[in-house]
C-alpha cells in the first residue's frame, strides 16, 4: 500500500483531524488513519468506537482507510507497506513531543519517515481534550467536531451522568 499513515488516539476525532486527513488524502493520494493506543492516555471511547467514529466522519473523503492497531506504530506501518507517517502540528509546543516520537520511530526502524503538516489556522486551538472538557461542562461542540462525534459525545456523557 502506498500513501501515508496518519496515527493518533482520536478520542474523539475533531474537525482539526478531519482537515489533516482531507489534506493528506489530497496531497498523497491515500491515507491510512491508524487509530492507536497511547499507554499514557485513558480513553472515553473504546478502540472500536474510535475507529467507527473516524470512519463515519471521513466517509465522504476519497482515498481514506481507517484501522485500529495495537503495539508499535512502526511495525503496523511497515506491515501495511507504508513508510511515511504524517502528523499534524498546531503549536510549537506540539513539536517537542512529536519530534521525540519521530526520532524514536526512526530509531526503531529507519525505513519510516515522519513529516509534519501544519494545521489550518481555523483549527489550531482544537484538541480532543478541549472537546471533552467543553462537553462535560455543558458547552456546544457542534462547530468543532463532525456531527456523528457530537452525537456520540452527548450520548456518552449523558449516559455517564445517569449511571
Ligand atoms: O493522539 P496522539 O497522542 O498523537 O497519538 C499517539 C499515538 C497513538 C500515535 C502513539 O502513542 C503511538 O504511536 N502509539 C503506539 C505505540 C508506539 O509506537 N509508540 C512509539 C514508541 S514509544
């Protein structure tokens, strides 16, 4: 498989992620969105839910596949015959962590290259954590996430409140 791999936790996918997916598909022809686990992060949505949310949110974009993965990204990418990782950069502060990750991935397997795509200014302030904070505090996220994600969030946090 050619094209790029776009890995992330996507808990949940935001309009900022969708923007990077659209632009990657346009720039590289094909993007495999790899929904992974960050051992340091507890997620609101399960892996299966996150994969489905990304699939539904990007169903109108040509050249996109979505898969969940466990284990190291480098092994998953190479198994899929992809050697280019794309990551979105919002602020300089993102760079430090992403740079470290890119170096580690290259150390693990030097065939894997990482490139950074600068986020559109409309979405610079967006993150999955901010979205979760807004929704738990009763705010409106309708302009920040795809519609299916908004519905899933409302559902998840309402059910949580009732439990
Ligand atoms: O949403 P994030 O935090 O940008 O996503 C991070 C993710 C899932 C891409 C990253 O944690 C990852 O690649 N996890 C798989 C394990 C791995 O390969 N880690 C890098 C070497 S420590």
